[in-house]
C-alpha cells in the first residue's frame, strides 16, 4: 500500500510472520519453523529488537524444535519482551502495528480454515473478534503519526462494516456457587449468528488486507 513507510511495513510483517511462526510451531512443522524464524530474525534486526530474538533465543528455539509446548512459550515470551521494549522506548506506534499485523494474519488463517471446512466453533471465534478489531482500530488511530496508518485504518473500518452486521445474543443465567471451594461459576451464554454472505465478505476482506501488507 502506497501510504505505508518502510518501517510501518516491517512492523506489520513482523506481526504477520510472528503469527505464522507460532502457527507452524504449534503443528511441529520444523522446516517452516526455521524459515519463519529466519524472517522474524531479519525483521527484528532492522527494527532494533534483537534483544528479544538474540542468539540465546535462536539456540533455545533450535534445541526445542521437537517440543511443541516449549516452542510456543519461547515465541510468546520473545514477542512479549519485544512489545515491552517498544513501549518502554516510546515506540508504541511500532507496537500497535506489530499487534495489527499479527491479528490480521491470525484472522486470515482462521478464515481460510473456515472456507475449507467450516465448523460452528471457528465461526464463533471469528465473530468474537469484533471487539478486538474495534480496539485495534482505536489503537492505530491513537498512534497514527503523520497519517501513516490511514490506509490500514480505512481497510479495517471497511472490515468493521461487515463485523457490525453480526448478531450477538446474551442469555444470562444464575451463577453457580461452590461454597466449599469458594468459587463461583458464571453460566451466561453468548450466541453468535453470522449470515453466510457476511462471513464470506469478512473472509474476502481479510484476504485483501493481508495481500496488501504481506511482503
């Protein structure tokens, strides 16, 4: 997209490739894990985030390729460190774009899986992302330095148009209290109804946004 600077594009794609790294690690795709790790490492170097993805991290990652849980923890921990570093360094705009890129890629993966084999669970998870989308738009708008996020915000607002057509129905039931264990179980339910056409529009828009930002 012409409105993005090089740094903004790198931020978004660090989020994209970070999500991809987590996804392939989850399914023990070791060859792809190394590929995405190399891409993430290259981007973090350009963005000055090598502290989160330093040699020690890379060594641990390679050592744990056969351990799914350890890989997921390592990736999550590294991105948390990177996010904290950016916020402490007054680079919240970068942090917001990385978050947006990661969310877009996770939505893209979910939408593509749903297009191949739809299940009520996946549809529900997609619908629940309405609130996250609203938060990301607000965050990108807050840190929109010199209008650099205008194109992306515009695309996400187009996506928001379709999410706003989703129907949410809350059913509140009395909570269940376990006096002995001093716990309370909330029993309310949330029903999400998404018209098939709306779901397809969301999937196509997500695919379009992802194609525009991925390098």
